[in-house]
C-alpha cells in the first residue's frame, strides 16, 4: 500500500468513528425529536454553516498551500484572528438588524437567534484547526478533533432531548458540542501567538498573499453552502416543516459516506496533490487514482441504497421516517456524484482557478432556486433538483480533471 493510501486509511479510521457517532445518535434523536422540530433546527444549522464559511473569509483553505512549519502556523493565527474580527462585525449587524427589522427576528425562537453567531464562530474555528492538522499531515490529531466534536454534539443533543425535545434545545446542544471540539483542538495543537510587535504586519502580509481566497473562493463557497442549505429552507417554506425534516434526515444519512471517506480522501489528496503540483506543475496521477477509488465506492453505495433505503430508514428511525428513505432514492444520483467530486474539488485551489469555481457555484445556486420553486409538489421539485445538481457535478469533474493536467490544460 502506498503512503498516500496509508494516510487515507489513517484519517479514515478516525473519521469513521466521527461519522458513526452522529449516525448512531440519530437513531435516538429521531425518537426524541419530531420531524418538524428537526426541520426547524436543520434550517437554523444551514444558516450557521453558511455564516461559518463567511467568518473565515475562506483563508483556512489556503493553509495547505502555505509552506510547512512557522509560516503555516502564522497563517493559522492570522486566520483565527480574522475569524474573530468578522464574527464581532456579524454580531453587531445582527443586533442592528433586530432593531431595524424586528418582525423578521421575532419569527424565530429567540434562543436560535442568540446562538447563531457563537455557533458559527465555533464551527469556523474548529474547521481552521482541522484544516491546519490536515495541511501538516497530523492525521492522528485531526481524527481526535473530529471524534471529540462529533461525540460532544451528539451526546449533548441526546441528553438535552430527554428533557426538552425542541429545535432550540438541539441548537444549544450543537453550540456546546462545537465549543468542546474547539477546546480539544486548541489543546492538541496550540496555535501560539504572533511574534512581538508583528501582529498587524503578519496579518496584512497573509491577507495580501492569499487575497484570491476572500475575493473569489469566499463568494464561491458561500454560494455553495447556501445552495446546499437552501433546499431545507425552501422546502420548509413551501411544503412544510415535516417534509423539511424528512429531507434533513435524508441529507444527514446520505451525507455520512461523504464525510466518512470523501473528507478523509480530501485531507490527504490536497496535501499530496498540492506538493505534486508545486514540484511538477501537474498532479494527474494523484487525481486519477483518487477518482477511481471514489467512483467504485460510489457505485457500491448506490447499489445498496437503491433497494434498501426505504425499509432501512423505517427500521432504524421508525415508520414515521419512511418518507426519508423515499427521498433518499430520489437524491441518489446527486449524492453519488458528490461523493466523487467533493474531494477532487480542491483542484480549483491548487490550480488557482477560483474564478471558474465561482461561475459554477452561481449556476448551481440558480439551478437550486429554479428547481425547488417551479413545481407545486415536493416530489417533482426534488427529482429535478437531483438531476440538475448531478449534471453540474459531471461538468465540475471534467473541469477539475483538466486542472490536474497543469500547463497541459
């Protein structure tokens, strides 16, 4: 086995446990919380994840490109400092918004509003530490970070659900679990400080050097996150919280393999591919060996889910969740291609093609809004959404392969 796949297995071992924890927790959560409450929480979580992307300005994605050692550590400190500053601005804007447009804020439980920015900040900080660990090749620490966060979130959500099975309880539990994950990360990999008297200069240098990330990658990834979360928001508003809850459970379960193998492959792929690209000007071999394994895994996963999804959802979560298994069949093409494309998407950063990624993300957002708003029933809306997303993923895979060719492309 090559060092590449040994690294993948190392990350996969920890990621498997980190992904199994929330899946097992879902068996309990599905019996504690009603689909409607889970739908409201999932809509809130979508906003949190989107804000978490904005807070980092996407600088954490640049860490694998920074040189090893002290330069990367200073990049981490700069990213965390930027995240904190942007979070303060977001908090002020939220307070101003509550004063100017109170009707919009009053439409949601206050606990969800209060927990919004802190939860996004915790997620952004945790993602920065995990990106740092992956960039350094510290895969053991990376696994512990993910396991601690997944365990904390799931255990607290289950414990709180016994006494208060509401969307607000799920949100507070998520916030507390994310904070626990950040504390573990800071303990495992202390970030240190700026050199005396050089904080502003270091941050300014980092911002200048990696300016393409906030200018191009941030809008692209913010649009991507919005497009990923919009289905829950649109479905909840058009077809009801119960359907949104079924969709949220489907996305949680089908998304698990992406988080399990896909993210593990990404953590290793971006380090190896970035190194190859710097040394040879291309990374075609890294791309193809990754693509082949992911494609095989995708086919096996889809074959099982196509025939077993409905009875599996009903057996695991209860008959009330059988509808989530039906939705899973509709969305299988989307998740099959996402499983392959997600790890390989880092090619746009390695090749410096963020502007192309931005155009693709805009097309994705337009397709998502159109497909989910033009139909009067949720079945046809989700089927067209799945088909449109799948087609765009095929285009993305073709583009990313061309980027792996380097100067040949």
